[in-house]
């Protein structure tokens, strides 16, 4: 009896982690799409800023940003389909109708924007494209996605992201980020393992 109770508790706490990661997948995936499909014209068009460094650098391209955003939105639609097909899993929905689009644009494009803003500050600090900036590299897209989603779909955001969910995401994301980037490096999709 006690054994089943503790097992249930374990699944319950694990479920909490699954939901936090699930909610962030449309924000986690865009950068992976950008790594795989990016390239071509850089957003800053090669222009430099006052400190003589590139505004953003060659690592931020139009193609990567568009592919990343569309990839994140597409993944979100697929996740919504899974959640509604298997209601017993009790996975959260990204909304319906107009709100669904606002939520997915907020999470996906917000993630891309956060990453772009971080590159701007990396260049201002004299860091070259691809150079690591600890915690900024791991969390820039998290804050970008939260910010834009809170702006575009505040009701959905506040209903789904509790303080505990936000804290879980802040702790789990750097770990997941590290794992995916090492994989990306090993399969040679990425130049650096961060
Ligand atoms: N990428 C892109 N467009 C974006 C984001 C990423 O094309 N908006 C592609 C680029 O090929 C980039 C790769 O994904 O090199 C890895 O992304 P990221 O690590 O964010 O860029 P870095 O090259 O490390 O550049 P930075 O130092 O500015 O972060
Ligand atoms: Mg990088």
C-alpha cells in the first residue's frame, strides 16, 4: 500500500517536470531548427556597431530566425494535437484559435528574439560569434519566450506558468541546453558544444 503511494507520488512529481518541459518545447526547439536550417544573409547585413564589432554577427541569420520560429510553431501545433488526442495524459494545451497562434508566436519567436538580444550584448562585450557566455547562452531564449508570451497572451501565460513552473524551468533548462548542444556538436550540426 505504502509502496504504491510513494510510486504515485514519484510519478506525480515527475509529471510536474514533464509539464514544465512540455510548455517550453515550442521555445526550446527553434534554436535547433535554426542550427540545422540557418545560414545565408545575416540580420545585421554585416554592419558593425560603434565598438567596431558586428551588431549581431554571422550567427544570427534571417533564414535561421524564420526557420526556427516556424519550426517552433509547427512543433507546438503537433504538441497540441498530441495533448488533445490523449486527454488521459493531462498535458497542458497551448490554447485554441487566435490565442493558440499568439502563444506559439510568443514562445517561438520570443525565444529567437531573446537569443538575438543576447548576441547583441555578447558582441558589445567583445565576444566573437560562437564564443560562450555562461548562463546568458542557456537562458536568453527562456526570458525572451516568457517576455513575448506574457505580452501577447497574458491570460494563458499566467494560467500555465506558476512560480514553481518558472523556477523548475530556470533550473532544468541549462542542463537540457548543455545536453542538446553536445549532441549537436557530436553530430557536427554545431561548431561548438555550447
Ligand atoms: N542561427 C541562425 N539564426 C539565428 C540563430 C541561430 O542562423 N537567429 C544558426 C547559426 O548558423 C548559428 C547557429 O544557428 O551559428 C547556432 O546558434 P547560436 O549558438 O545561437 O549562435 P552562435 O553562432 O553561437 O553566435 P552567438 O555568439 O551570436 O551566439
Ligand atoms: Mg552559440
